[in-house]
């Protein structure tokens, strides 16, 4: 087994550990200051403002291209879900009414009985 003094890997690990400790203490001191929190609040406000401006710009662009915006697509999807729910309710009410009336529930309209018979194969040809 080699000495820890002459081991380059151990020396590297020790150096990295010391650097991490120094960086952590510096970061903790910087983050605890009121100036840091004010700067972060300003940066967050600027980012939120930029995002809102970008959203407004994108909405105007989509409007000029005659395309729906995200908000409009969300509204359409909500209305479509409402319509689908209402159709489901109507379908269940119709099936209940159909079951109550004794009509067949196969989903198809019953066909009338067939009265015309095909010609027999007794040698007659038309």
C-alpha cells in the first residue's frame, strides 16, 4: 500500500475537498446578504417581464398569421370536452330509453323481412 502523502489521487481529492469548502462558505456569505436577495428579486422581475412581453409578441404574431393562440386553443379544448361530456350523457339517456321501450340494442336499425325470393335453379335463365 502506498503512502497517502505520495498518492496523487488522495492529494487531488484533498485539494478538491478544500476548494468545495471554500466555495460553500463564500456562497453562504453571499446569499445571506440583503444585496444578493435584492439582486435576485430584480432578476426574477426582469425575467417575468420579458416572458410576458414575449407572450404578448407571440400572440400578436399568431393573430397576424390567422392562427389561434395558446389561450384560444385551451378554450377550444375545454369547450370540446364539455360537448363530449354532454354527448355521453345523451347517449346514456338514449340507451336507457331504448332499454325501457324493448327495442333491440344492437345499434343497427332492424331490417324489414325479405318477401322477394331469388329465382330457383330449376334451369330457368333470364
